[in-house]
C-alpha cells in the first residue's frame, strides 16, 4: 500500500478508543483520517483533541476512497451494523471486543466479512503477551500431557467503586453492552481459555448482581466442558477489592500457572524438567511479545504481514459468551456447537 494507512475512528464510545487513537498516531505507517460518531457531543471533542475532522455522515466516511479501514469503538450492540456497512464499502475493520452480543449475529457477521474479502482484526491483546505465548507453546508441545483442567480468575472493583460514569455508563446497560463483568472483563480470559482448550461442548454458569451499582451482572462463575475432555472454570468479578488474577492449567504430565506475585509463569512436571524448563520463568526467558492487535492490523494493511487473530476467533468467543449467559439466565446446562 502506497503512503500511510488511513483509518477512520467509528465512534468514541469505548474507553479504549483514545488509546487506539494514540497507537495510530505513534505508528509511522498509519494516520487517523477522521472521527465519526452518532453522538456528536462525544465525537466532536474527541476529533478536536486528536486534531482530525469530525464527520457525522457515516456513508460519506465509508464512501471516501482515501480511507483504507475503520476502527470500531462503538457500543457493542451497534457493532453488526457498522461492520456490515464497512464491509459493503470494502473497508478493512479493526474492532474492540466483543465481536457481537449474540451467537446468531456473530455467525452472520463472519459470513459477510469472509464474503467481502477484507482484513478483519478483533482486539484480543492477551494473545500477544509473552507469558500467554509461552503457555500456548507448552500446550502445543504437549509438555503438560493431556490437559484436564484450567481454572482462571479475573476481577477488579469496577462495581464497588462505580467506575462507569457519564460517557462510559453504557457499560452497565445490558442492551448496549451485551453483559457486564463477564462480557467486558472476562471476555479476554474466556478467549484465552477457548484458544488453549479448543472447542467447547457444554457450559453451566451463574451470574449475580451483588453491588447493585449497575443493572447488569457484576459477578460470574462458569464451568465449561470441552470436547477434549478438559474442564474450564471461569471466575469473573467487578466486586473484588483485592487478590491475584491467576490461571492454573493442570495436565496428566504437569502444571502451569500464571499471575502469582513475583512469578510471571510457573511450570512443573517431568516433561518440562527433562527439557530443562522447570521452575519459575522470568520475562527475560519468555518469548518476545507479539505486536498488539492494532499494530498487527496496520502492518497487514501496510506491508501484507499476516495477523494472528481472525474473525472466527471473535465468533468463537461470542458463541461461548452467549452460551454462558444463556445457562445463567435459564438455570441449566447449555450444549455448545
């Protein structure tokens, strides 16, 4: 692609939108062409701060031949319409997670993205982290043997401290956001568990609203059975004041853990010991971090560099999230796939 990759920011609703704008501004291969927002009172100030034009007509933005792609930062319920409009216009898409709210929407979007032949990247940045890359390599190399269980916790105090206010208040609205603690915070852990353990078979889950700060789930526990036979236990919360966000992966030949204080990654077992890899791994001995999803997206458009994450990964994540919420809502085990 000749010249810089020109990207339009589609909405500034998400709390990460300004961070993406900074990443683009710092990337020598890209620039922000404009900001569009269906809420001008939100979009205009952001455009002024970024020092780019504000546009209130989406069709004009997508019809601009100088714009190569879009960065979707809208409320989650608006994702499908924005994706489909951008795909129809032949614009490449980078999007904040989650892909969509429902599994049905995710399937429809995935079909249209593939039909359009555009590049698509969803922001699942944990996949780029060195310790996550290392754990995936351990699993792929069979160093833990057959994985029997993964237990993962991710929590903070968003509901206790009422983090979401004014422009970010929509995170507490299930119709706009799709869900609360699980959908917003837990989705990254759900994605990694799905990536590590493969296709899920069934799930049983419970959600609750303990703080009453928002009319949405602020705590969730889910037990997922995977087709490999492994069990996944997810613990997600907006109402925990403290505690480590740990992952534990157990296999027939070993154990791997992440998130313990002072221990980025811990690996134990006869196979890893035979390879000289037992003990605690410090960052200098982990793989290099991969570029962020947005950096990968820009490099793909500018240089044809392959991307690590696909629209199918986004679809798989939404299917599992949908199943977890269905189980919690209906009080039963839900079969997946």
